[in-house]
């Protein structure tokens, strides 16, 4: 069977996510392995076209990775009928208008999250896509993490009995930029540039929760800016206007309570940069990016509260690691492959723009909850656990 090649316009490839996860670890990895095998014996091959603002950087990347085409002219690139897919990893504030142009040009669209800066803007993107037959998708990378794949397997296998609660801890210390250079781009700490913890991470938490445990029905959150001044890439001081931490309680359909702390001003004292503890009547698990530890009820100790007696039990040692029984590939690549196969088959991608809007609804509700100091109910959303 002949190979089918998809020419993919990749915008924002000079950025952190665009370069490392999407270009290098996904599209180039697929290309360099000869494409994705198709059921008919052929292969789905990809041909990236690099887009951005800085010609020098694009030319250098193209040369480095043997990529034939690059351009600083989005409109001209979108006019290329041979390119059928547009990918967006721009800063969030630039995303909506670029995606709308891509849809108008008849391209299938895959994008980083969040799909826009507000629910209304996200809905505009959904509406534009729904007027076409084009396939649309938004990054749901956390679902493809080995730790969360193991967790989903435990849920599907009935390990937990009735799930009661989820406790998530996400975060690490992001340097301010004066003492040591910051390890994340400065726009993340300015609301006016599309930054903020709630906008960044509630977009993830929404799809993680709805795909593993059930849709979020209500949120109570407190978003704060712990570090009010930072230093940017050029060493200039700036006011950090965006929230850099958010402490939230999410009430899920079916009565599960999920509590998630997200912070760029916390020092890590856990095994991984994100961990979710799930407690159920028959067992508990702690899942991270890679690992997942379990404690079934048969192995649950019976601690007795007595502050006069020093702790003798090794509580952490009482958990067992779920083995790596399958080969896990990079999560971004795994979703790219699914998206490309969906485009090839002409079917909808399950993690679509509408899911992106549900993420933005949670962002909006979280920020309102924090600003108004109250619990906010979410509009009923038809997506359930699949
Ligand atoms: N899925 C994830 O886990 C994850 C993690 C981090 C970031 N993100 C998302 O990825 C996107 C990019 O984040 P990043 O950390 O790679 O940022 P980055 O600053 O490293 O990259 C941003 C890209 O946008 C381009 N850009 C900046 N301003 C622009 C403008 N005015 N016009 C056109 N292009 C512009 C830059 O040149 C660069 O290519 C964001 O939307 C962010 O929310 C996702």
C-alpha cells in the first residue's frame, strides 16, 4: 500500500512546547521512524512546515532537522492546499485568531491548551469548527502519562471499589529570575499576556477529572499571587500580575471530592512533580507522571492516633508499585498519532475543541470562585467518563 503524507503547518515551534514536545518528540519522531503503520499495510507519513516570527530561528531549526519548508507568513502558509493540518503552540493570547484563520483556510486543527483565553472566545472557535467537517483536537497530554494510564487501568478494573476522593499536588519552585534565571517563560506570570496558574492548569485538571472520575459539577477555589515581582528573560524586573498558585476543591458527578493544589511557589517533597492520591472503599493509589503505587484494603494498616508514641510504622513502605507491564511512549506523540489517524479516517478526535471549552469553563468558575469567595456550580456538561 502507498504511503499517505500529511503536510503539517506547525506554528510556535521556537517555543518550549512547540519545539521539544511537538516537533522533536512527536512529529520528527514519527517522521524519522517512517510514519505510522496503517491497517491496510501502508504508512501515514508527516511532513512538517515550520511557522513563526523569527526567520533566523526557523531556518536554523529547519536545517538542523532536515525540514524542507519554513515561513514567517502564516497567511501564505495557510494558502498552501498541500498542507492539510494546522498545529498551534503559540502563546495562549495569540491562539484564537490563528486557529480561526486555519479553520477558514480549511485545515484540520490540533492545538495546545487552552484553546483560547475565555469561554466566549473558546466557544467562537468551537462554533467555527462545527460549521465544517474538519477534525479538531486539543492537547490532553496528561491522559497519556504512564502514571495516569496505570491509574485509569485500576479504575476500569474496579480496584478502588467506590471512589471517595482524589487529592492532587502539582507544582515546584519556579525561580523568580533574579537569584537564578526563571525556568518558565515570563508571560506565564502576567495576566495581560495570557498567564496564570488557573488558566494554565485548570484546563488540564478538567479533562483529567472528567475522563478518569467524572465531570466537575462545582468548584471552590482560591487563586493567589505568592510572588509579586519577577525578572524576565532579559533580566528586567516586572510585576507578576497573574496567579501563581491555586488551591481548589472540585465536586464531581457521583459525589467524588477532588482537591487539587497547584503551585509554582512550592518546594517538592513527593516522588513526582504531580501526584494524585485516590482513595476508595477497597483500595487507594498514588499516581504520578510515571509511577503508580497502590494499597488494597487487605494491606491497609490500622494506625491508632496517639501523639505520645513515636511513629514506628513505615507508612510509605506499605505501598506496592504497579509494574510497567506495557511500553509507554511520549504522551504528546501518542495523542498526535491518534489525531493523525482520526484525520486519515475522517472521524472526530475524542479530545476536541468542545473539551477545551469545558476546560475554560472550569478556569472561569475557578477564578470567579476565588474573586467572589464562594462555591460556583458549573453548567451541566454532557461529557461523562468514557
Ligand atoms: N500541555 C502542556 O503541558 C503545556 C505546558 C506548557 C505550556 N503549554 C501551552 O503551550 C503554549 C506555549 O507555551 P510555551 O511554554 O511553549 O511558551 P513559549 O513562550 O516557550 O513559546 C511561545 C511561542 O509563541 C511565540 N509567540 C510569542 N508571542 C507571540 C506573538 N505575539 N505572536 C506570535 N507568536 C508569538 C513564540 O515565538 C514561541 O514560539 C501555551 O498556550 C501554554 O499554555 C502547554
